[in-house]
């Protein structure tokens, strides 16, 4: 014969049908025999039903997880779309390696030092090209003679 | 969206290659479940949205550690629950510091008594009233994170004991006994919130 406290300790397992047949029968007998204890158990069950009632809308079960049971609540229907935020965070934290545009992907793949060196080289080449163009003498007009030496 | 085992394995292979299209598919498939779980654990929509995104980022980064011992969804729950526990601890510390500051400024009275829960006019209808959902939600927030996780996983998410064992890493007997204690604690919290014993 179970004491009242022992029965209370078994409320969860009894509700979830996790007890052995003998134990299950013992709890049932105790509840049948004790009206106050039965009311406590009923209140316990109503509390769990209240948890279930928190469900707002049902949806497909999570892949890889067992399907919802009758007392299970479902998910809120107004779950936000997380994808954009996840993509932005991944892009930022990966330095553009993931979910970036062309430039940020390049920046993500190449080390920053290498990228800086390439930019410097490009600047030097551009500067050198501009310098060469500006220092080259203008071509002489057609038919012109070389200036004579001073007498 | 439900993936069978074969499709899931193919998805995992693509995720491990950091295939962005596959990751997009993965996020879309699981985001509602993850958000729901996190929101129930944290009780705050803005925090939940932020943390749910972090869960997916963790998956993107650490999918290589998924060995396939469990289903992908179960593993994802594990990642989410661990994130939730850490965030709850962080938020608790922040709240505690905030309370300390209030106490120093003589604002202790503002923080005493815990969450305010109004008593329904008809106690006998409390369990069926729409108010009860709010009372339970607030009571859930009063549970320690381990208890909260078990109640959420079992009674709100409807997971099996086996799945909860995988997610929490606890043996079966421990899951059962802690779940019982968690439910008892929840009942106490609800009764404290209502200010009277649950209707019998």
C-alpha cells in the first residue's frame, strides 16, 4: 500500500503512463480509495492541460522528433522569419566569406594583409602610369626642324 | 516541413560543406520550432528572436560535431536548450545586478513579491480561463532553468523521455524524477501566483 506522499511522487509517471503495471494499479487503487488525493491528482492533470492550452496553433512536428501527442501544445503561429538576420550575422562574423557579395566574399577568402598589398600594388602601378604619361615629351609637329645651336 | 532520414542525411552532408542554399533550407525548416522553444524558455520575444538566430549560427559553425547519433532535430534542440540555459543565467545575473542597484537607491519595495499575478474573479474557472495561460507562462519563468527546460520539452514540446534524455544528457531515472519535481515546482509557482490552491 502506497502512502499519500508516495502517490504524489508518482503523479507524473502515472500521468505519463511510465509506471510498471503493478505500480500503475497501486496508484490507481490509492486514488480510488482517497477522494482528497484524487482531487489533487485531478488538479495536477488540469495544470498539465493548462500547459497544453498554451498552444496557439498546430504545425508539423520537428523533423527527427516524435509527432505531437494529444496533450501537446503546438507552436505560436507568429514565429518571425529568422533567415535574414542569421545570414547578416554570418556574413558579418565570417568577414564576408559566407552570404557576402563578390567583394566581401573576396575579402573573406583572402587574408586582409594580402588584400591590402594588392590594393597598394594597384595604386603604385596606377601612379607610375600617370607619372610616365605626364613626363613624356610631347611629340614634335610634322616638318619641324631641330632647333639650331646658338652661334 | 518534415525530412525523412535519407533527406536529413543528405542535408547534413551539404551543411557540413557549408552549402548556403542547404543552410537556408535548414533554417526555414526549423526556425518556427526553435523560436517557439526559445521563447518558452526565455519568456521574451525579442530575446528569443536574438537567441534563436544565435542557435542557427552555432549550428552553421559546429555542424561538423554532429555525428548522427541522434536525429538532426534532437541535436538542434540540444544546442537550443544549452543556449537558453546560458542566456537565462546571463539575464538572471543582469537582473540581480539591477535589483542590487535598486536596493541601494531605496527601491527595494519595487522588487519585492515577485511577478504580479492577478486573482481571477471565478477561481473555479481559473484553469479554463484565458488568464491561466498567462499565469502558467509567468510561473514557468519562475522555475530554475533545469526544471523549466524539462517542463518545456515534455509538456510544451511533447518530446519523449528518450528524446529528452538525448537533449539533456540525463539518464532516464533522473529525467523522470526531475520532471516530477519540475511539475511540482510549477504547480507551487502557479498557486503562489494565483494566491490560492489550484481548484480541486
